């Protein structure tokens, strides 16, 4: 039987039995998102762990799902800029991520192309005057759809974790909703909770 030890880098990134630590206490800080040549938080996480990040992105305009439209404060079916990504660590698909951005924000930030540049879409939004001052994330468990099962090479119905990420400006406007679907046995999630 092989045992794996946890390994923590000087920057606080940890692999636990070859899993990726997703530390939400600092992953959205600008300095972390833009470190080196990083294209965002995921890129930084994988590079810090010694992996090679790769993202396959499809960008299109599409109707927001009803639950997403409600968060964005628009009517169901309203067209948004959508960024659908398959995210890899080396050659392992570890995450599916679908982002929905209001068209006025996407146009102002220039993020309707696959490569958003250094720091990712959150940095481009900030430069366009839509800085995210608050991020909330809700974790849900759900059964893998046929499409998710095919992409992740698992059986349909397998229980997966989904993170609903919402970025809001200081005025309270939701400018991004991203649905992260995590590959099984790939992640450790860490959240810091204020106590006062």
C-alpha cells in the first residue's frame, strides 16, 4: 500500500494525496491571480503545485439559465456572454467551469475571446470599472449529467461537487456567475471564516 504525504509550498498551496487545494481565502486576490504570467486563479494554483495548466475555452452569447439570470438580476432567457471551459492539470481534466457575464460588462472588459490575458476575466472587469468587491460561493452536490459524465470520464449520476461563484461590485451588482463542476477525487476546498 502506497501512502502519500501532504506537501505545502511556501505560498500555502497544498497537494493532499495528489489533490489540488482550492484556497478561497486568497485565490481571488489580484496579486495571486496575476502572479507571473497567470491567466487567473486556476492557472496560479496549478503552476504553484508544479503542474501545467491548460484551459480549453468556448466563448459565445447564450441565454442565461433561469437561476443564473435571477442572480444577475435579469429576466430568464436574457442573453449573456458565456465562457465554457474545460480546465486541465497536465493532461488530467479537473474542472468544468461555465461563466455568465452581462453583455455590457463583457463588452466593456473585452472578454469575449478565449484568452482573457494576465489575471483572467476578473482583472479585465476591474480595468473596465467593474471590480469585484465581494465574492460568494455556494457548494452543492449533484448527480453528473450525461455531458459532464462524458467529459469527466465517469458514470452518469456520479455525485459531484458544484461551486456557484458570484462576483459583485461594491455597489452590489452581480457581474459574474461561474458554475464550477469539480472532477471527483481531484480537489480539497478550503474556506476561511471570519469570527468577529
